[in-house]
C-alpha cells in the first residue's frame, strides 16, 4: 500500500472513531492536526458533528485569528466563532 494511501486510510479510521464518541473534547485545537494529520479531516470532523446535530468541544489558548491557520479554512473558523 503506498504511503499516501495508507496515511489517508489511517486518517479516515481516526475520524470514524472520533465520530462514535458521544461528546469529543479536543483540549487544544492544534491537536486536531496532529491526530488527524490532514486539515480536511479536521474540517470533516466538525462538519460531520454539525450534520448529525452532535456537539463537539474545542479549546485553545490561540486567538480565533490563529484558528484559520490551524484549520486552513477561514470560513469554518468564522462559523465556529459564531456558534457560541
């Protein structure tokens, strides 16, 4: 199995496991990247929780402006900022 494909498969498996947790709590937003290894997976996690009308708790010592760099998606960060 090529490395890129294996990494993608592993990220999907992590995303599936996180999706089964009743209330995931990510205690440091930047940790999402290190767990999932791909920015689009972190956005997929947030989107899947939103679509399922399920909660997700994110904490960070970073400012919201730094979240755009972490998530790689300023639109998603704007939506998160409004969800308080």
